[in-house]
């Protein structure tokens, strides 16, 4: 079977029509209508404008074992505590014009070596080196090396925000702000993957999540904890799923070189401890964001050589043979690919389609900013604006709930499909995630005086 690599260019963005939120207040999100899901510099959604989305519901309750937080017990709120207890997730509530999202800017980078040690440089950056676009299918054997050239990262070890926090400590001078009561020039610090989960929540119907949040020196830190369901899935993962995970890493090895003019070497060891990470600054509505995410490679021949635009995300998926399979792919998988790349400003996603024997039978390139055009005519599909509006409301919800500046205090936000987002409060518990070395390092810093 032969295949050619497809490059998708689908013309100019379309305009979202302003839609009113399905709330009894009749409030419309206060943003300028944007075309498609472009990055922008227009006025922001304010916390006040998202309050309507965060009314307490009758389903508010403390967690049970089914909520994957059986040991959590919510504290009694103070008498003057007026924060909402839950955040609804229904997509129709967030079906409004695309919100302000500032073009992501890379402000730093770091690497993790074969032993998962931190290095504040780009030594692990790899370079995009695809096969010729003309000719037969690549035929990459994604199973090659699974038994004898595979070093797996230990997924049972919880790293939390450790590596990102190390980068912040090393670069804290450039991150300082003159805002009173704050040290870092960021409202939120987290991993890109945590934001990705929040963005896709309105359309997720299988996997819940637990996100711990701590306010420290004016910045909210978000760190994910494994749910009981996720732990069981990880411990009982089948051999087939383990091999599929390996195939994704092996595809990267076939597509990446160690130098701009180099060629890939698929005979080497696949070591999933190694990583190159970008550190991104952006703004969603009124919320300033600082987050980091792993990058697969950079395209040395990109027409936009400035990171993060030059970065490329590499993915694998089962080859599709029918329109129904393509529709399912758009609805359930492409949303995660889009969110993962749109957030940090990665411009291209290259998919390798694997056949039943584990070989790559074709490549397809998706332009991140054009993905919404593939799904806009499907009434049952996801909407980028809903994802981003929900994320903005979720961040406003966190700001409303988490108000005590204390590195030992953790608010644990939980969500399961079919339920609103709820939270419990914990002091000095197993959910505390800011390490002492980080708290001590930033406690020594004094905000700059004007």
C-alpha cells in the first residue's frame, strides 16, 4: 500500500457568531468576537463576567469513594465565605465568542536527560527530519526495539511540578513583577498537560481528574494527582496498550535527528526519560499564564523560525478506512491534539497512521490554526470556543475559591463525567505539592520596589 503525506491548508478562518450563554441572567461573555481560534490582543474576559457561570448547584456535596477522593473531607466554610461551591461543565453554557488568548511566547527552555536529571538548556532538542513527501509510504516499523531497546520512565513516581519549579528558581529574577502582593509575573503556574485536560473537559465522557491548587506569594500553582481509576488503569494496563505507547515514541525516533542537517537513527534506544521542554507565557482573558510542556522537535526549515511557532508535535493513530472512522477521529482524538498544540503555539501536528502490523502507512500534517475548519460543520462535534471559555471560567473559579496565601494549604478540585467541578480543602496533607526548597527559595526573594 502506498500513501503520500497530506498537507492541509483550508483557506481563511471563519467567524464565530456571538452566542448568549444559556444562563438565567442572559449574560453574554464580554469579549470581542474573534475569527476562528486565532491568537489575539483584544480586550479580556474579566473574572466578574464569568461569575455567572459559577453558581452553587443542588448537587454540591463532599466526596465519596466514587469521586476518587474518599479520604477528602471539605472544611466548613467561613461565614463570610461567598465563593461558589461548584462549577458547571455543560458545553452550552460556554458556547460564546472565542475569548482573548494572547499569542504564546517562549520565555525559557530546559531538558531532562536519560536519568531524568534537570538541565537548564536545550541539549535534548531534536530536529524534524521527515522522509520525502513523494514516493511510497514510509513503512516505519513501530514495533522495532520494543523488546530490547526500550527504557521506560517509571510512571509510578510522582514528579509534580518539580522540573518547572527548578526552572523558575533559576530564572526568578526575570519573572518578578511590581504588582503588590505578588512575586512572579503570573497568575497561574502549571504544566501544559493540566491545561489541556481542563480545555477538553466539556467534551470528555470517560476520564475524570484531580487538580490540586495552592496560592503562594500571589500566584496559583496547579498540580495533578492521579485518580483511583487512573491508578488502576495504569497498574492493569494490557501489553497491547503498552506497545501502542512505545509506538508513539518510536515514531518520534524515525522522524527526528540530533542536528538540523542530520538524519534520524532508528537503531538507537528509545528512552522515555529524556525530554525537551519549552516554558511559555500567555494570557487567557484576565488570567496571566506561565506553563511548560514537552516539545517533540523543531523544524529547521520552518518559514517561522521563532519558537514556539517552529515546533512540531508528532502523533500516531490507527489508519482510517471510512468517513465514519474519520468523523470519530475528529470528534474524540483531534480535540486533544488541538488543545495540546494550540495552548503553547505549536503550529504543526504530524500524524503517522499505523497499519495492523504496526508499520506506518501514511503521514498527514495538520496546521493547528486550521483544525477548527475540519469540525465546524459537524453539529455534534466539539467547539474550540467552548473549550477556551470553560478554561477561562475555571481559572476565575480558582481565583474566587483559593484566596489564602499559604504553601501548606491545598484546594483539591475534582471532576468526573456528568458532574460539576467541586473541591475540598486540605492543610498539611498528602496533597501538598510545593516542595520546601522551592518555598524557601522564593520566600527569600523580595518583590522589586518601585
